[in-house]
C-alpha cells in the first residue's frame, strides 16, 4: 500500500531529478517505467499541491492495483495508467475534473463517490450545527454565548441552540 497524507508542499510522489533526466536522455529513452508488481492500494489524502504521481518522463506499472483512494488532492489531474479494472474512491467534483491521455483509461477506473463527502466549500452554518450535534451527542460542557452561565450541552434546548446560531451567524 502506498499511503501519503497531509503533505501540503508535495508536488510529485515520484519526481525525476536533473541527474535522472540526463540519464534518460543519454539512454535515448523518453519514458522510464517504475515497476510496483505487488502494489494493490494507493491512498492520497489532503495533498493540495500534488500535480502528479510520477514526474515527467516517468510511468508507473502496477499490475495488481485494485483501489485508489483520493481525498483533498484538487491539483492532481491524472491517474496512473492501468490495464484492468480499478476502484477509485474519490470526490465527484475531483473525478469530473480529471484529464485522460487515453479515453479507454477512464473506462477501466470505477469511480466510487461517498454520499457523506461534500464539496470543498461548506456553509458556515453546516459546520456549526455539526459541531453542536457533536457537543450534544458527547455531553461536552459549553458556554452559551450571551449568557454569564455555563450550560452542559446535553441540557441545551432547541431555543438555546437557535439563539447560539443566530448569534454566531450574525454579520459583523
């Protein structure tokens, strides 16, 4: 399994440095293939500057690849070339923005779009209400805005939560 998470500055997983480029030029090769004969899963998570898995002049060979899971890699526009069906668990918006060198590649990937995963931009009220639900569910203590007392979250009424939302969402 190849798993890379939370690397904000990563642009390529397998870059080709200047020395390697000179070697390929000397060997009169335009593309060098990296072989991963047993790689079954690729998981890339929150890599906002990732542009490619392999740098220019590199290609991946992954004959056993079964699953690719991509989250928060909005700059990544191409997937590795595959020769059999591969599940791709990803955001729908990202999938729709992919570029394909060969149209047949798109047919080999089976996109899976989770229902719970939302677009990159969420409404502020959605985030707040989710946090409030978590606070209520786990019985965390929370201060009620506009009040000098602390009320346990599990004692909040719908009116208390509505007042809190109105206070937090009020334009400043």
